[in-house]
C-alpha cells in the first residue's frame, strides 16, 4: 500500500526562493543587507607583470589577475601585498539611487509600443 500523497507532500518542503546562478529570477533585496559583513584582508604575491596585467596568487595559491594600474606605485614582481576589502553601504545606496533615477528617466518617454529600427 503506498503512502497517502498529501502526507508525503506535507513532509517535503520546497526550499526558499534564493537568487543564485540557478535561480536568477528569485527576489533579491536591494540594497543588499550587510548584516555581519566586515572588512577582510588577504596576503597576495605578485608573480609577474604581463603587459598591463599583474598576475598574482593568494597565500592559498589561487591565481588571479588585476590591472597593473591598481597596484601601489613601485610594486612589481616578487613582492607581497595585503589586499583589504570592506563593505561600502554609502556607495551601495548612492549607486542604487542613481540606477533608479536612470531607470525612471529611460522609462519616462516609453509608450510601451514596439521599437522601430
């Protein structure tokens, strides 16, 4: 005898809608919340400079690239740097406002009809 379908459905819950690469249509808070966000620092090694690109590795050995122009003056191959990242809620809010204003400006003249190319 198979179990009652409603009993099975009651035990299986769908996961909450979380925006991700698998579910890009899920709602996302804007501006993003920064609860628990804090500054982080990482040690990085400048392996080499190729043209205008610095090829670097983290202290965990993960390679990445940055434009050389973003490095402090005088830094070159064979040097260690400390990179710091910190949340910037003021910039988040300013850019969200700027984007909203631009969307409003672009949609002000939109009559909703077809485009003519």
